[in-house]
C-alpha cells in the first residue's frame, strides 16, 4: 500500500467514524452534533422542552493528522484512553431547520436565526480530537462524584478546540438560559454507547 493510499484509507476510516452516528453532549441525547458523509450535518441545542438550535450545517475537512503509532482500531491502554487523531474541519451553520425533533414540528419554534446573529452562520474552523476508551458525557461529568450506577458509558469522545455552538456574542439575547447554560463552553461529545 502506498503512502498516499494509506493516508486516504486512514482519512476515510476517520471520516466514517465521525459520520457513523450522532455525537452527544448528554446521555439523554438532547444536545447532539451529527456529521453526514455527504458534507451536511445537524446541530441540536435543547434543554427539557426548550429548543434554541435545530439547524442543518455543511462541513468539510482536509487530511487528518494521525497520532504517531495509532490507528482508529487501536485498543486503549488499561484504564485509560488512546488518542486516535486530530481532524481539521470547517462548519457552516445554515438557517435551514431540522424539520422535526421527535414528534415536535420545528416550524413552530423560535430557533436558529431568530436567536442568533448573522455571524453565527459564517464558516468556522475547528480542530477536533478523537479518543477511544471509556467515557461518560460532559453533562454526566457534572454529577461527579455522585455518578449513578446506570450512567451510560461510551467508547469514543470527540473534543472540539472550541465549541461548535455559537459564542455568546453571536446570540441576539444571551441573557437567561444561554448565559446560565453557557452553550459556547460545550466542547466534548461522546459516541459509541457501550
């Protein structure tokens, strides 16, 4: 296998991991980011009955940087995690709504462009890191050390260098729930439920 072929194969494997299933910030799957192989995706931001973002985005990547000595199939060391890769991606949030969330019709919600400034819909570049191990969601980490016995664990963690949710200055009125929840600090998402 040539270097170019191996590099292309690794990229395809990493993109297939990224696109395999939604990545969740919480174990209730209320806040998710989903990447599709066709270069589209979905970003969802909701708490209980409130929805702030239910948007479609476009995304692209360049060749990922593979961590030395690892492949996406490496097993983590005992009790730890293994870094699989860093992947540069560009995400452009669109004003297109996800039609439904569960049984809720998103056309009836005040979301996306009604709550965000135009800057939220400009392309943004990120570096995402992929790890393999045993993880709990960022939300469930808030409950530590009183972790519940049935808290789900995940085999993969995707960490953004900065949150894929728009920063505070890109919210029209961040006072209230956005300030309380600080969505712009949410950077870790889990996948591959064990």
